[in-house]
């Protein structure tokens, strides 16, 4: 699937510990300096659970096509992770952990899988942006995301619909 959270890469993002990659520190320093704010360490992650999809999703974000991501609520529960909140800042990396941009969460809703709208699927920006595509790739992804948990995907399972905007882009070197 193209896009969701996890401590390793499954919150529809790969939350591998890339916070040690020098580019993560550099992008944070630059962003907060340019904002005139005290420097903060931000959480960093990549989309998806494989290199191709992670880098494809990143490219869609940088192109302004992908503006949302959708991990299952059950992933958060199984991993004892906090839900995203409006205003959160995160560093998005490529699959190798190299920082490429900072996003700001603009909206978080919890919606059953079978009630995701065509408009939301379009906002997520993957594939042909259709609801049919979104359901197909996300259904497969949720099976992988929940594989090592006590949960199994269900058609009415709660999905964390996180919308975001890019607030800073790291220049490619």
C-alpha cells in the first residue's frame, strides 16, 4: 500500500528510528531557524512498509498530490502509540531515512474502513485516486500492518484519517 504508520514502517508510515540520520537533524535546525523558533527534535518516518511504495508516496507528497494517510486505529492500539493531533509536525523521509520534508497535521478523523469517501481517497492521492483503488491497496496493507497483532482487518475497522500539508522541503543535494 502506499502510505500508513508503524514503529518500523507501519503507521502507513515507516517509523523506523531515522531520527539519528544527520539529514533529520539538519532539516529540523533549518526549519526552526527559518521560522524564528527554538529548535525542536521532530519524529521522523517514511510511508509504507516497502521501499518502492515509501518512495512513491514521498514523491506524491512532494508533488502536492498526496495530502493524507490512513493507518488503522488498531495499529495504534497494538503498538501503544498516541494518535496524531492537529498541529503535529513530522519529518517525512525516504525509505533510507533521509529527510525530505516536514508536514503539519491539519485534520484527524476516525472513519470505518467501509465508510471512507471518494473525496478522502482522492485527498490521499495514490494510484488513480479512486475509492476502488484506495480500498484495494489499503485492504492489502492492513493485513500486513496488523499481521503481528491481536487484530485482523474487518470491513468496519476504524481508520485514522490524517490530513496534512507540507510546510518545509529539504533541498535535494
